[in-house]
C-alpha cells in the first residue's frame, strides 16, 4: 500500500510544480521590475524557482531589472546564475537584458552586463544590435562602452541600417563622432540605397 500512496501523491506534486514555478517566476519578474532587491533575494532562496523564467510579457527578471535600471536587483540575479544572454519570447522580438538596457539608456546596467560577459552583438529579430539601438536613441556613453567591448561598428540590421546610419538620421552628432572615430563605414547603404 506504500507504493499506491507514492503513485497517488506523485502526479499531484508533478502537476503542481509548473504552477508553483510560474507563480514564483511572475513574482520574481515583478520584484525585479520594481527594483525590490529584498524581495528578489527572498524569492531566489526558493528551490522551486527558475531564475530564467520568462513571464507572460516576455520579460525575464534580469531583463526587467535592466530595462528599469535596477542594478542591485540585476546584480543579485547574475549572482544567482541568471543567463546573461537569454532573450525573451516572440512578442519581445527576442530582446536580451543588454539590448533592453541600451534601449532605455541604463548605463550602469550596461556596464554590469558587459562585466558579466554579455554578448555585445546579440541581435534582436529585426537584426538590430545593442550598438544600433544605443545609436538610434543617441546614447553616446553607452555607445562608447559597447565600442570599448569590441561591438562590431559596421553590423547592419535587416534593412541595412548601421549604427552610423541610424545615428546620423536622428541627428545625434556625439554618437556619429564616436562611430567615425571607431572607423564606421561612411559608404554603407541601406537596402533602399540610403547612406
């Protein structure tokens, strides 16, 4: 009869586990987004928690922390072995934590992620890299960091836009200057033929 008990108990534990993981995962992503480092630390103690859980909005906890600029929470997640290059699901266009930090101008998070060996040229669905996104937003200090981490200066997105093309199109002279100093091609063309 002990065997019957194990058989009847195991299925309920197995069916409960994904629910527990998703509940804990959603709480972790929320805490990271809010910058609630104390809650992040508490949640990371749970053995049922998947630190790389992808929430319904395609955010991981690390990406959420970096998107909002919460370096303390991001540091805790990296210490807990969160995958630095994990990209969120389809709806997010496969954004990584580094890409999201570049998108929002989160300089300290970019420094932290590069220090954790984030892949500097990891592109999203449309082919944009963190450098292209930083150039598109005019974030010269972030572009400087990425170039220092050996970002490919002439990498193009799916439409042929390089960091220099997008920075010039938006009128971001400080970024253009940095890219030219890094030997960005002035003859690269988009698929529409624009330089």
